C-alpha cells in the first residue's frame, strides 16, 4: 500500500482559475465607481426624500465592502502555504463570499422594515432628480459588471460580484421608471414599492450565494462536481480495479481537492503504478479537481468496501 500527494497540476484547456491582475482590475474599477455613486445616491436620496435611492445606496455600499473583502481574499489566496497554514489562505475566498451574503441579508431586513412603514404612510419625493440619479446608476453598474463578465463562471466571488452589479443595473432601471411615474402622477407609495422590489431582488440573488458559499465552507462536494461521474471516468482507465473512500472538497472558490483509494493489479511494477496515478490525476483535472492525494491498494478483484 502506498500513497501519493499532488499539490500542483496545470491543464490549459480545463483550468477554472482566474488571473490576479484581471481580478484586481475588475474589483478596483467596481470599488471606485460604486463608491462615487454611493455618495451621489446618499446626497440625492436625502435631498429628494427618496427611500428607494437610499435603499439602493445602502445596497451599493454593501457591494463596495464586499468587493473590497473579495479583493483582499484573492490576494491572501496567493500567499504561499507555511508550516502553520499548510493549505495557505485560499479558504478566505469562500469565507468572504459567505460573510458578504450574510451581511446583505441582514441589510435586507432593515430595508424591508423601513419600506413597509413608508408604504403604509407615504412621504412625498421628487421624481425627476430620483430618475436622473438612478440613470447614472444604470451606467455605473453596467460598466462595473462588464469587468466581471469574462471570469464570472470561473469563481464564486466573481460570479457574486457580476450578479450583484447586473441586478443593481436592473434595480436602477426600476427606480428610473418609478421616478418618472411619481413625477407625472404624484403617487408617492411607488417609491416604497420599488424599495420592496429591490429588497426581494437582493434576497433572491443573495440566498443562492449564501447556499453555495455555505456548502463550500463546510467542505461539501462543490456543486459542479459529481462523485459518481468522477468514479465512472476513473474506472475506465486501464489498470484501475476500483476506486473508493472518495472525498472531494473546495480549497478555495477556484481550487478543489480529492483524496481516494485506488485498487491496482497485484503484480504492477512501481514505475507503472506511478504512471497510472498520473493518468488518474490528469482525468481528475477534467472535473476541475487540481489537488489530489491517492492511496493505492493491490488486488485483482474489485474492492467491495463501502465508501465513507
């Protein structure tokens, strides 16, 4: 019985990693543009007495904080492992995604309470200034989201940032429409109604982010990996009698790990054993599993031991 540990594997066609320079550029642009817009929204929100603008400003402020934390997490993930943190700080990307989701959900509760009060007792607001500021929001959030578009399917924080910014652009469009309606009809409860819609949009998008980040934080199998499919593909490799004791978890939002026992022929030479392991590792790269530890058992019959 022997074991093999692999730390780094690169595969050009199946890599799910993102470049730090690309990440930094996207997050910095998002942070700067949204910070400036938050200031504009807060000033305009108080000036026009618009709850929907203040609600959106609070959401955008949470996005700015989230973008900043995500950028810090990405940089920490690049710090090399040491004797104390043997996996490095990669898991911070998962923790940040989880914290961002929790903070946004808490914010939704406060906004919802205020929106219901305003809905019951509407307060007057200025429609045109409200629509103009929201129009700026469409531009800011659309430009910011485009910087995350390329890598949104490669990394959970990038996906979260893209979804939030894209949703913000749609929400801003709703505020523009509300402002125009208020200007022509003076139906002021529409401002509160838009705030409630914003709250529901945030709730839906954030709930999915919360679920995904929680799964990864408790070392559940990443959503894009199917253990049975992984097992079936490995079993197709000539020389593999069985694979069991399979454990898969996320080291970060982009890097996954696997440990497993593989059963190989009794009389297989050591050199051939190593070659067989490399074949398994290469196959696992196709399933977005980069960090692999394999333990070998020798036997001519398939192992019937139950996975656990």
